[in-house]
C-alpha cells in the first residue's frame, strides 16, 4: 500500500475515531504523529456507543496454542489477572469414560496422571511458559486464578479442592476434602466442579456431580454457608430456584454481590447473593437466565468491559455446542462456533464438547477448553496479535 492510499485510509480512521477539533498541522502529519493512539481507538470501536456493535463476533486465533503444545481433555481454563498468562488444567493421557468411576468413587487400580496437567501459556504466542502437576491428579476438572495469582483446582477423582500459591508447584494448606473419599457432609465433596474467589479471600465451590450444592468458605477454608439440592429433573418449569442438576461452573460478579451458577443439565444460569459483606447473607436467589437455545450450559464467565455488562457461556454437546454472549437481561448478543478450518479429523468444524471458558482482563479475548476434541482455542475481537 503506497503512502497516498495509507493516508486516505488513516484519514478515514480519524473520521471513524473522532479527533475533535481540526488539528493545527496538516491531517497527514497529525495522523502519523498520533498513529498509535488512533489505531488503539479504532480497535476500541468494538465497545463504542452504537448498540449494534454488540453483534460483532470474535474470531478464532490461528496457530494458538503453539504447535508443540500437547493437551488432553481440558477440564479447566483460566486467565491469570496478574500476568495475562493462560492456564490450562488438562487430563493428559487420561479420559473420563464409562468405567472411570464405580458409583461416586474413582475406579480402583488407576494411577495418578503422569503428564504435567497444569500448563501456563503465553497469551500471544501460545507457547508453554511453565508446566507442572505430574503424579498428583486423577481427574482434573475446575481451574480458577484469583486476583493475587493463586491457582485453585478441583479434582473429581480425588473429590478435593486445592489452592496453589502464586509461583508454587505445591499446594498450600488449603486442601479441602478427603482424598478419594466422596461425601455430602461439611468436610467432604463429591466430584466438585469449580471454584470462584472473591477479592476478600472468601471462595465458593460448586459441589458438583453428586451433591448439587454451592458451598461458601472463608479465606482460611472455614465453611460459612451452603445451599442447593440435587435434582435429576430436566424440566426447568417444575424446578425450585436452588435445585441443581450438575452445578458445573461459577461466575462471581463482585460489583453486584452475586454468584452465578451454570446449572448444566437444566440448561440455565442461576444467580444468588454472594454475601461478600456478611457471609451468612449468601445463597438468596436473585435472577435466572434460562433460554432453550442454550442447551446444556457447561461454563460461564462474566465480563464488564463492553458498553454493558455481559456473560459468556459455552454449551454442548455437538451439534448444540456454541459460544454465547448474553447481556444481564438475558438477551443473546451473539452465538458462534469455530470455523471449519479448525476442525480435526472429521472436518466438520464447530465445537465438539466445550467444557470451560475464560475471558481476558480487557475483555478482548475469550479462551475455550474442550474435551472433544482435546484442545484449547483463543477467540479475539479485532486482530489476534502475536509477538
């Protein structure tokens, strides 16, 4: 592109972004002097005042993660708010199959996973920055990174929740649940699925495949409150507000003091008071997002970067597997899936079985993890940059 065409394009950039008063110098000089600012403002048009901008869909980043990254079934995926790195909690050589459990207990005779199950990936390039977790886990599931960079994981085979301090490959003193022993009392979990952590240190656990409850703990791991009951009824019209059929994912909205739950098999999102100022005030029903277009809701993530607050969710399994964005009125802003070029052997494109998702701190990237096929994807608004 020659300089004349560049100048014409950049002049349109100026008009699109709005420069206020006419600059004292020539437009061309002004454009080149303020080029970084103008391009940044152009990118931010994703979040302009025009309501129609909400219909824009993110695109899948090519070549992310890097080609040398080997991933098993993705239990959890998260963004480290302190670094921007992407964390993946995967199952390596292990797959969750029909014979993985006997009742609620992990089937005997199975060893810990030999692969490093926790990967830290570069946000831009997708290269591995760090990996650990070999010989520790049986069936990785949920992954969360809190505001201080601590990692929280759940293992449905161990029936435990663990916290890894920032930078550590060993868990802290906060290891809740009895290893390998499922239960429904205050000291046990049964296949816990996810963790959400407040800035004051309180945390929530969705428990899970067997118990159908939400448990709230103090930052020291003391139980403060629990609510919910297990259901197997797929008809949401006859359900109570705190009746769950696999509470599978959590999203904490601190500014609103609410905790939202992906009620997977019921295909809905249930939001409750979080009780961040008073632990005993948690668990009161606030709002529900229930749309038959969702299908089964596997994971949710909150984002407040756009012109309005939003929730992302992934549904499944295929052929009803999609990435949705909804506003907090429950209106669907878009529904999307990966294009054909990202298909595996079957060449059909789309998601197979998305299992978790995360949103970058600036809201410009969405990351999804799948268990069919075994992969992580990065979706971007605007250009997907690589260093």
